[in-house]
C-alpha cells in the first residue's frame, strides 16, 4: 500500500487505502455504526477480500481483532489507555507500531533489528486526513496485518478526536 486518506475532510469514519500498484483495487475501511458514532466495529474491503475490524470487548478501544480471509489478527495497545503504541499479532508473527514523536500527526513506525520496515507519515504536516506509507514488510505478509497496522494509526486519531 502506498497511503491512506479519510474519504471526507470533516469525517474520520471512512478511509481509502491506496495500493502500491494500479493492478490492485483500493481498500475501503468504514465504520459500521457511523450514525450512532460508535467506533467499535469497522468493515474493510479490497476487491474480493473483505472482513471486519472490531473491539474484542464492548466499549473498550484498546483491544481489537481484524477478521478476514480465515485469519484473525489482533491489535492491542501495548500500554492500556495509551494509543501511541500498538502490538499487531497474527499467526505469522508480531509487530509493534508506535508514534515516533508524542504529538498527533506524528509519523508512525515499525522497527525490526533497528531498521524501520513500515512507516506512516502525513502528507501535510499535522493533517491527520492524508497519509503516505513506506512498506518494507515481507512480501508474503498477510493482508490483515497491513490492515491492522494502518487501522492502529486510524483508530488512534479517531480516539483522539473523541476526547
């Protein structure tokens, strides 16, 4: 994926995730209960691939599951109540994505062996609606893991707007 953007400028409940290649369709991540303003359940779709992102426990936004393509990927805050660092766990392994600097609109990074292998940065400084991704994860990494990494950035910004 090359980036992601809020579909509407004044609403963070629907996002478009852009593929790196034009050979693949865009991915749409949409809050299921927009009218109730309940961010606890989201749907995602990219072509024929689709799934759900939902909180593991009702009204607790620190523990999530990405369910799709016969796989469950878990997303949870490393420290409860602190949305600046998330652990993404799947059957293939684990990543930690963290805010590089302690401010909204900051870059988010995943490091492995002291090398950044995944980065999300805003297109415009401190504008949380448009992001560019630099994805150096293994090619065979499951799509749910990538969705989970992007969703951690999205939900952190949504939760910050709810405070």
